[in-house]
C-alpha cells in the first residue's frame, strides 16, 4: 500500500498517534514530572525536527520561491493599543456556558446534543462571551497601566509594520508578508492532543491586493481563488490526501469580525471533521483601524500612478503548524503490514532522511566502516545511527519514525577500500533492498529525496 492509497487511522487512531508520539519522541506531555499541565505539550527530538521541516518547506515555497513575498518576525508582546485598534479586546470572544450539575465550563457552540461532556447533564447557564486573549503585565506593578496581551494571532505584527515594509522593500501591489511564530489563546475547552492548545504556532500570510475596481467590487475574488488553489497544492506538498480535506464556506454571522469571506479547510480527524487552516478576506479593516488609532498614515500609493492613496485590502491564508503536523502524522500512519507500523512521511519532511547500521555491532571493522559512512552522510542531511538489537528490529524502528532509507554496512562493504565497496540501501515503503556503491551513496539518496 503506498502513501496515496492509505487512509488516516479511524476509531482509536488518535490513541495510536498519541502513543507513537510519546514512545518515539515526537510529543511529550508538558511539565510531565510535576503531573503535567492540561493541554500543554512539548515537542521532543523527532517532533521538533518534523515541525521545523514543515515550517522550512512552507517558507521555501511561499517566501523564497516567490517574487511577491517578504518575511517578518514580529514581537510576541506588543502595545495593548494594537489589540484595542484591531478589535480583539472587544470582539475576540467565545460563548461560555457552565453545567449546572458539575460546574464544568465549555464553549456553547461545541455542546454535544446539549449534553455536558463531563457528566451528561443537560442544564446550562445562559451563554456569556469570554475574551480569549491572554492578559499579562509589563513591569513590576500589576495594574491597568501595565496591562498588555500575548498576541492572539501573528497577523497584527504584519499590519503594524506595513509602513516599515513598504519603506524598506519598495514592494508594489500585489505582495504578501509571511510570518511564522507563536500565538496564544485562552481557550475555554482545548483538547484532542495538539489540535487545540492555548499556546500554538502559526504560519500566516497577509497578501495585500489592489483596491477593488469601483465597477467590479468582487475583483478581489481572483486573488482569493488564487490562494484557495495554493492551499490545496500545499496539502499535496506535505503528503495529505486532498480527499481527506473539505472546504467549508463560513456563513454570515459565524465569520471572524474582520472577515468578509472565509473558507475553512477541514480535515477528517479521528474525532470528527475539524478546521485544519483557514483562508479569509479581511478587507481593509486592519490598516484602516490602525491608522485611525495611531495617527500614522498607512495608506498605499503607487509611485508611478496618479491614483489616490488607499488602504489595500488583504487576503489571509492562515495555517497552524501544530494542526498541520497532526494531520501529516495521521495521513502518514500505516499499519496495513501486520509485522510493522510505517510512518509514510514525505521524505523531505522526515526527521531523518536515512539511518546507518553496521550489520553486526560486535564486529569493530563493521562499526568503524559504518561510522565512516554515517559521518560522510550527515554532512549532507539528517542521518540516524543505530547499532542496537538485530537488523530487522532496527529496520522496523526506523519505519515507525518515517525514515525513508536504511543503509546497512556488511562484510562486502569492506572490500576494495576506500573507493570500492558497497552497502545495502532499503526503501521504507516497499522494504526492497539494493546494493549501492559507497562513493555514490550520497548522490543516490539526494536524487531520491527529490
């Protein structure tokens, strides 16, 4: 079964992924030695490698390979006036209800058949709005004058730097600003592993477009549809099957307060169809409000045209790194072979691109040669070393963490050194093996990784 034929695990699929992540070092419970902190997760050696590979691929595709994109890394803590002007202090809220029996609090829009998820009772308080910005204080005195917020989205850092970016890059419309960074939301009911957490990482783009044509106010749609297609192409890029993703049009009254149109790209998780990432048309809401609040001119005016200055509207593709990683793991998880679990990650996302073994760990000459191969390869890409147990167990161990290729140094590898000799290279997905000359090994793997 290849990666395009398998389906994400259903039923107990989440338990299997959570177990794999803990057992193999992808994700650990946060503060575990102190009993843990609910819905807090730490990314282990393999998890941080997978996350970094996802982020690097996104940055390469949407920033480095495009002429109409620049990057930014803005501060997590900004002036509280930013969040007042953006509307988050007033509008960034979820409806909260409390169960009258067990007193647990939950989001009103996520009640399951009007029954409490904790005790099953069906009586709740009236919904009230709960602002999910994380409040904090600057300096030693905790009072209203020192109150600020951890950012609830990375987007505002882009809007408040719009003038700086224009002044330093001389970009012309349309162009985008991309950012990867942490955001924080005081979620009422986080859960489902790393799907919804209070601390998470975003990959966001604010794509500034020309002012809508007065004779065609829907002219922004062509840019929206362009990004709609880009997002579906991104899904394929990371190995998620398009048939596992559903595009859901968000109706009036349910969209974010700044959005004129939003599409949620929802994934078929084992716990139900939920949002993977979103695409929104934010209009000129943000720049207009920041100019009004700050008094700084944030309008755009083309240098070679007579047109009046204006606030350029914005298309926003916004992706959560954590949710993306979860979907990637679910789609890659394959247990169709009863003898092994295989994580069929795209090779460019795999934490290790190859693993190197000596056939026998008690033969110094094999270990030394394997170390030579390992040291040469890790100058080119991430490589694992394993000399524990028998060779079959080592193969299965690497299959489970998604390593595309396993390289075994045996007695034939010692013949005609240093230019001569070859090794066995085994493919993760097919388990087929072939001999490759040591001198050609790095180039062979590079070609296959493409």
